[in-house]
C-alpha cells in the first residue's frame, strides 16, 4: 500500500484502488475499509461471504439480509431490467460455476455443459423481500462482478463528500469518478502499453467505466470473462468499451459497460441515447468509435488513432 499527500493506493477486490481527496488520512483509510468490507460481504471467491451463502442456499431456502445488504442486489436487478436482460447478475452459474473464472477450476466448457448451465441464468426468478433474498433453482449463482467495482466507487465518493471532500478522484480498477478539480483520465490501450484516449475533466463530477477482453481470460483473450448470457459464450465485437457520464454514476455505468460488450456495433447509438451516456468502443480491428448522447461537462476527449 502506498500513501501520499491527500491520497492512498492499494489493491482490494483483486484490483487497484486509488482514493485521492482533500480529507484527513483517517477518512482515506475509512474509504479503504469500505472497499474491504464490500469484498468480505459480496465476494464470490470467499466461502464466508454473504454472496456465497446466498449462492449455496439456491433452491433450498432464502437468506435473511439487512435492508442495506440488499441494496446492491436490487441495483443489479434494476440494471438487468433496464437492459432488457442483456445484463444478468445471475450469470455466476456460468462465470464462476462452469468456466471457473478466478478459481483453480478454470476451463473451456463443452457445448452440452453450456446448454445445461445457461438455463440457470435468469434474473427474473430472483425473489427479494424486505429482509431476505432467494435463488429458486439449485445451481443458480449471483455474480456481482458486473457492477461491484462501480458500486464501491460510488460508495467511496458519497463517503468522501459526506465528510467534507470538495475535490477528489476515486479509481477502482476500470471504474473512475472525478470531482472538484481538473483531472486527465486515460483509457488504456487494449492491445499494448500506453493509452488510446485521454479524458480531460473540469470540476464537474464525472464517472467513467471501462471493460476489456484483456482483463481476465482463460488461455487467450478469445476466452475472456465477459460472457453473453444468451449464448453462454464470448462475443468479439470489441476489445474495450468505456462508458462516460457526468454525476456519481459508476454503478450503472459498470453494468452498462458489461452488456455493451455483448451488444452489436449498430446498437451502440440507441444504447447511448437510452441511457444518456457517451460510449468509446475499440474493435479487435483497432477501429475506435464514439457515440455521445450525454450532456458531458468536460474540457475535451483526445483520441489517439492506432
């Protein structure tokens, strides 16, 4: 862990966490505690987590939860509805259960395994009440990886502002939120070192979410972790997508980036318009495309052609 003036940088949730703001060191470490607490409660890789308890109880019984514990699940289901099911947080039966992403059981499944397991992916079956949650089929699994980092980024921003921060930057892997001062935020080159774009902010709050096929894969990028819940396989429309919008919006943008990755290029314009966002997409053929239906309050976006 590195600590610097008005900032802290470390690794949490298997990703890099950066928090920079005009607050005390105490508040910065409390932000780190927020991220650690989220990982402990919602990690699919910790058998002691609430998420693992819910998954293990699938098809057997509901798990009692406090109201605030249910919030992230409710947000995930809300994004699933808004995306008409293109985003589905019950994809864990495929991602962790079958492919074994992030575990010692990683493998490329057979067609028969895919056909059987994808039937367990259906967010509409999830039952949530005021104090419990239930996955009704044995083998169903939640995977909050599609919004988890964005959710943590939003919570940290809210905590910073609640504790007096007037300027700052939070980065949780590919989820970034900037406010109160000018920042230059880079979009990573998915093929090599360096960047393909720079987003130059002003003092307005801006959220950015990036997903790429280079983040996690089995053997080769063709077998990346962003699965299409309709086919249970990977699409290869993009090597990277970034979603941009003003406001504290990392949770929603994280979910949008996940399903945009499985959306055809001709659908990007309507998605950007529906969610009032800007989308930067980079195809495997190194074509950069920009769709903007947001009211972005930034200085400019610099693109670097390949």
